[in-house]
């Protein structure tokens, strides 16, 4: 259950062993550090369950401009607002928000996934095999279909934002650059995702269609899962963008025709002709067991 906590007064304290506490949550260790936040493992003393706590420093984020009228803190509150709406087995759940107007830190308590990122580190270390890739892919597609049905564009689909649970299922995380759209109009202006997963139209145009851009990133992710490398990559940021816009998709010999067809559809450079998620879920690769 999601609930908002406004914690006035002293919510920072220590437990009996000297570990830091925020409200009912005892910090147990570090999980990771991002550009604007850090994530720690914590335990709720009320239910003894483990959770992930995302911590941001509000004063620092207020100083970081991400758009003419928006700061990085704007994105955090947008992330909170979006995650409050989400309830799906393939999406990491937001449990609670601790935000005191008199405190410089905001805490997001998230479902803790006792697994790992799909690819640990900064890039794909190698292919994971077609059967495993298909199982993960189906979970990711199911999650993105749900997001789009809620008129939400994730904006940064990549293996590092896909957590594998202990049961082997994928949960999509990190909604820090996600955006909403109205009605059926998913035309967006700002594309702050990860460069190597960026769709060609996000590089060349002033606007782009969010759902098609998420599909492109899904295609890059599937390519990484199968091939263990990126479909379009250069030595510099600009050369990577040049490859994404102008490079030819290279598929190795021996790839099944069905998988090759799916990758070509997902990584079609023209967003109008790019495969839609409706087509993806009817595709042989998606429908095949497991």
C-alpha cells in the first residue's frame, strides 16, 4: 500500500546497534549511486522486510537545470507522481515517500528486488542466450504495454533499468526521466535517456513520439541480450549518434529468421514504419515458449 509521510521534527535517529534510521527504516548497506541520487538497502523495523531507499538532496537538485523551466528536482517529483499510479508485477513498486519541507533530503522507499540488474556494470558483457532473452523480453514488453496504457513513456529502457528478481522475472525500475502524454498524442520534446539507446528521431528532430522511442530502446535492449554488444556504437558520443542515424543494422549469420525479423522491426529507423507493441505481442518470437 502506498502512503505519504510528512515527517516533521527529528526523523533521523539511530537504532540500538548505532545504524542510521529514517522513520521506521534502518539503513543496512549501499546498493548504488546515480547521477542525482543514491540507493541504500534498508529494513523496516515494523515488518522486518527489506526495501530499497532512494535518497536525493533537494537543494542540489534545485540548482541543476534540465529544461528552461525545470530542474532535476522537478524530475524527482514527477517520478514520484508517476510511480504512485503504477501497480504491475513487472514494475518496481513505490511503497512510501518521506518528504519533510524542513529537511533537505527526500526519501523514496521502493520494493527491494533480491536479484540483480540484467547486465551489471556499464555495458553488456555477453549474450545471455535466446531462451533466457525471450523470457526477459516478454516481461519487459508486458511492463511497457502497461505503462503506455497508463499514458506514461519510460524514456530510459535499458538492461541497467531492468531488475531480475529471485524468481527470474523482470521488473522495470528508474522512472527519473519518464513523461506523461495526453490522449493519443505522445509527441515529446525532451529526450534525456541514455545515448546508446536513443532512437534516431530523438537525435535528428525537435520532437519525437514517445511510444516509438520506447520501442527502439526495447529493440536495442533485445539486441544486447542476444548479441552481447550494442547495435550502433561509435568511439565518441557524436560518432555513436551518427551510427544510430546513418549506420546499417548488422545481424550475424545463424540468427533465426524470426528473431532477425523482430530485431529489424524494432530497430527500424523510421518511427512510422517501426514495429508497434501490438505487433510485437503477435510476433513468433514473443509467442514462442517459454
